[in-house]
C-alpha cells in the first residue's frame, strides 16, 4: 500500500529514538534520501492502540511523497491503515524491527 510509486526518494533510512518528544519525524537528507525516526515508547503508551502503525504510515507518506501537505498526510493515513492487509502491516513493522534504537 505504501509503494514508492512516483516518489523521487528511493532510499529511506529508518531508526528508533525513544527519547525524542514526538511520535515520529521525517528528515529530508537530500533529493533522493530521507530518514524516518519513530518513538516506539511514546506510541506504545498512547491510549490509541494503533498509534504505532498510524505513525509509521504517516512518516512513510512524508518520506515517499514530500510534496504532500501535513493535512493531506493526516487525511490519507487512516484510509491507508484501514486497508492494509496483515502481511502489509507485518512488512512495515519489520522495516523498523532491525533499526538502531536510541534511548531504550
């Protein structure tokens, strides 16, 4: 569901930082590369059990489609997550499973 499509950003680095104050961030390193950082602890402590998946999809959208406005990303995220198969969710979680963690 989150295929690269027409995105110019072919390379997305992923990491975990459990000390940052945000659920997730996306940095644009150059025209072809971006870095997504997720705070798994903050997401895990959220009353919304699906927050981690929502955050990952939200940040993946930013990374793959940098021209989308924040409100568009927020609008698209629940539409994408609700249509994801179990396998797609599993694959997305696995992209972050091997990421280096800061602030465990």
